[in-house]
């Protein structure tokens, strides 16, 4: 896991930048929450929570179908 896990140089570079961006998103969102930079309407927050929940259940059902039943015979 992490930036050192990949053997190809291009994958290491991509993983490094992805890690940096992920950490930056966490830091910026924490500062935004603390200082109140953005004011998002309540209905957007609810819509976002619904979409995230649907995405979670969709990915769970996808992984359940592919991992538990990799070959379905008819």
C-alpha cells in the first residue's frame, strides 16, 4: 500500500500526487469547516448525502456480485 508499493515509475508518480491531493482535500475541508468559507444550501447537502449513500450501496452490490459470484452459470 502507498506510494512505495508500485513497481512502475509512472504509477509511483501518479500515486504520489494522488496522496498529496487527498491530504490537501482533507486539510482544506477542515479549514473550511473551521472558518466557514463556503455556505452551501441545505438542500444541496441533503442531495449530496443521498447521492453518496446510493453510490455506497451501488458499489457494495457490485462488489458482492463480482466477488461472491465471479462466474454465474445459466
